[in-house]
């Protein structure tokens, strides 16, 4: 299956970078799922919000984000957030 090159960056640091099958983020226009081959777009992240990165093999990384933007280009997905912190498994149950 095709992969997306994903970067999750906050003001202070690069949080995560790698290949993923899908990225799901909540924007001010609603929840958005991005798969390989998605049309280019720029969306403002909703506050508070989550970004979910779905990896090959079924693993999923979830981050709480505040502020920022989601950019989809032919090269992949970049999430530029004011702040981002990982959500632990126990917090999602």
C-alpha cells in the first residue's frame, strides 16, 4: 500500500516524522482523513484537537494539538501545531 510522508512539528521541536497509511485531523471545517494521493490543501486545526497517524500494521499514534495548520502536498502531510503532546493508551479508554 502507498505511504504518506508525515511530519508533526510544534513551535519548540519536531515531534514525529515517518511514513504512515493515513492521517486524521480535526480542522475548523470538520474532521479530515488524508490518504496517499489526496489533493493538496491547507487547513486550520480546530482547538482543542487531535491528530491521529495510522501506521502500517494497524498501530496508531495520537497527539493532542493546539493551534496550527495541516498542509497536504504531493510530498506528504505536514502538521504545524503550536503545541503537541502524545495521548497515552490509558487516556483514550
